[in-house]
C-alpha cells in the first residue's frame, strides 16, 4: 500500500514539476535572448530543447522498465509477480521510474543549457545581472519542486522498515542535487553580488563626478537616473523583476 500510494504521489509531483520547469525555461530563455540582443534565435533554442526532451523520453522509457525489475530482484519479490498486488505495484512503478528519470534529466540539462549564456563576456554589468537572475530563478524553482519530492518520499516508510536500497538511492539523489543544482546556484548568487558591488562603485563615481562638474540642478535628471539604476540593480534583492 505504501509503495502504491508513494509512487502515485511522486509520479504526479514529477509530472507537475516537469511542466512547470519547462514553462519557466521557455519564459526565461526568451528574456535572456532579449538581453543579449538575439530574440530571433528563440525558436532555434526551443527546437534544440524539444529534441533533447525527446531523447530523454526514450532513455526514461528504458529505465522505466529496467529499474522496477532490479528493485523486485533486490527485494526478493520477483517470484511473486503472478500475485495481483505485486503485479499492480510493478506496473505502477513503470511510470514512476519513467517520470523520475525524466525529471532528473530535465532539471540537469535545461539548467546547464541556460548556463552557457552566462559565458558571454562582451555584455555590460546590468545585462550580466539580468542573465544571472534568470538562471538563478530557474534553479530556485527547480530546488523548490525537488523539495516537494523529498517531502513525499517518507510515505514509503510509514510503519515499514527503511530498506538498504532505499537509503542508498536517497543519499545518492541528495548528493546529486547538491552537486549539480544547489552548489552552482550558490556560486551564481555570489557572482551576482560581486557584479552588483562593482556596478555600485562605478555608479557612485559617476554621480560624484556629475556633482563636481556643475550645479547639481543642471545634472539632476542624469543623477536621478543613475540613482534609480543603482536602486534597481544594486540595492534590491536578486529576484527583482527586471524589464
């Protein structure tokens, strides 16, 4: 019963997560291409991501059938496959493993796909901040959806012992997400902070120069503009909605 309920709940979470992540990736991909002045390449990148998704579905289908078999062998229930309950759980495990592997492949590759836009060194500091913000927002969304997965997992262990296979799998999954998702996100946040500090210093120097050059009233509009830029990109939190 635990397995049947747990796999059903997780399958729903995986399916919802994949859909939400894809929508967010499409939105921020368009924003990032606008930042680097290449909005015309949107459908090119969307096509590449679509082809990548199709390959992931094929790989996930293979895992969807292989993993339930390995699990039943490790738990010693393969000989009871003719029992109705065991057969039902085995069949329910196929979409679970399929969606889980598809979820892992998607969150890993789509995030890394967007990272390549960060390597553009010919853009200004403000544009860099915009690019990093989009990448970080996608990563945070992914982390949030992943946390939902871990909240559902204890359903498998209600009034049941925790099997060795389960522990190895959960620990491996946690390490995977920390290395490939959480750690890069923390790194990007630190980079954005450095860029913001550098931009703030440049803006302060420009404002000081304008004040010294002439009467403040003559340069008030330009000073106000620079102050608004500083407030928007330097003083605000990293998830400020940019235009």
